[in-house]
C-alpha cells in the first residue's frame, strides 16, 4: 500500500485511508453545518456534497441516505467530546460545564434543531441522546447523589426527577433566552433552579 | 346591505361578512392543520389555499405573507379558548387542565412545531406566548402563590422560578414522552415535580 496518488504533485502520500478520511470529515462537517443552519428537513444530500466539495456519489457510497448521514454526523460531532471524562467534582463544576456549552450559539441551535426535528426525523434526537445521553445521565445522577450525600440537598430529593428537571431547564433556556448570554448568567440560572429544590451553597 | 349573492340558489344571504368569514375560517384552519402536520418551514401559501379550497389571491388579499398568516392562525386558534377563565382553584385543578391539554396529540405537535420554528420563524413562538402566555402566566403565578400562602409550598419557594420550571417541564414532556399518555399519567408527572420543590398533598 505504498503507491502514490497519480496526478498528485509534491510529496507522495499513501492511498486509501487518509484520503477517504478527508472526504469523511468534509462530508460530516458540511452536514453538521447545514443541520445547524437550516435543520434536517431543509438539508439535502446534494447540498452536503456541494458544501463538502465532493460528488453526490461520494456521499452515497458512505451513507445510505440523509437520515443515516445525519445520525452519523451527530455521533461524530459528539464522539471526541472529552473521552477521558469520568464525572464532575460537584454541582458547580457540572453547571459550569453546561454553562460553557450553552454559551456557544452553535450548540443552542443544534439543540433547537434536534427538538424541532422530532416529528420528521425522530432518529436524530434518539441518536443524540444515545451518544451524549447515556454517559452524561449517569454523571448527572452521580453529581446530584453526591450533593445529597454531602447534605447540600435534602434527603427526600429524587435524583432522577431532578435530573430530568435539569434537562427540561436546558431545553427551556435554549428556547427562551437570547443566544448571547455569558456563561456566568447561565450558571446563575441553574443555581437559582437548584435553590428551589433545596440546594444549600 | 340586504343584497343577496348573485348565483346563489336557496335562501338569500347577506353579502360581505358571512361569506368572507367562511373563507377566513377555511384559510386559518387549513393553515393550522399544515403548521401542525409539517411545520412552518414546509408550509406555503399555495398549499394553504389548496387545502382551504380558495385561490392564492384570496389568501393574499387577507394576509401579506406566510408569517403573517401563521401568526394570525395562532392568535385565532388560541382566541376562543375559554374567554371566561379567571384562574384555577388550586394546583390540582391547574395540572388537571394542563394534563388534558397535553393528552391531545395535536397540541403536542403544535408545541413542538413552535419550538422548532424559533430560528426560521421567530414571530410564531412570540405570537403564541403573547396570546396564550400573558393571561396564563398570571394565573400560574396566582395558583403557586395560593399554595404557598396555604402552607402547601415552603415559604422560600420563588413563584416565578417555579413557574418557569413548569413551562420547562411541559416542553420536556412534549419532547420526550410518547404522545398517547393518559391525562392521569401526565398529571402524576407534574405532581412528582412539585414534590421536589416541597409540595405537600
């Protein structure tokens, strides 16, 4: 596998993988951009190919159709998101991370697009929850249970109900607050909510 | 204004208003159906006219464009929603109403469509909140303050924070639960949340 690409000037480069990976990344990041900018319904394989600078055939060789492409895009976009993550030290640490995430307009747009695609492309929200949800859910539960064990939350706090309430609060923030809030404001939003379930600082 | 419509057989009917109102209702209900079925982005004036059985010109004579049509549709759909409403007796009464509303799949779809349209048609969510939100917000606040005054909620409960938390919980329920839940299940969902902010039964 040492053959060089014909017609490539300059340093020889190995055929196969690298070139294929370049096209993969170009396609996936074009798909992510379009999903964020205009939503799943309005995004077509044709547009993705054009933006990625490849042919439609190149896209179809890798992905059976738009839904598969967008599901793989979400898996890819959330994949290298801190693989060494094992949990948060405490609730302030957790909400600090959330605030940093939600201070990025692209993340907010993506969450809105996913919620909005539930009826036309239910696979997308399912994929997103599968990739980022599973590990994250366990970590949220652990952070809440830790605060309860440390006496910062009342003993009767139900960790699963509060975890869902916090996911609801994320969705609500993304849907109702402006996209240019500072991380500090967003952190304060979560702490205000936690006070209502009895958090002591 | 006693002239009858030319070409209409049967009983004479007054010209102007009634006929015009019929077209209004046909257009608005077609627009509401399409908004629910396929969302704002995919809905066109052409489709609305076809479904309402009128010409595009008839629609454009009444509405400057799609956004105005959809905003007026939301105002119309939420307008005759119990004009004599003055508030809820207690929290159970309030959540019972919410549960009945959220047990209707069409209402859930509409809420998802509105959330999903925030980036492409921000006027829609704003119109919905203006029509149904203002009066409703005050009533939710009153029901929560009443429960607090009656000693069913802790004194430190912040009525505005809990009100927003409940709106968040609605959005989350609509986004994550199946559309065929019974009102009783939905009511239990809200009561479980309220228990976390200290509600005593």
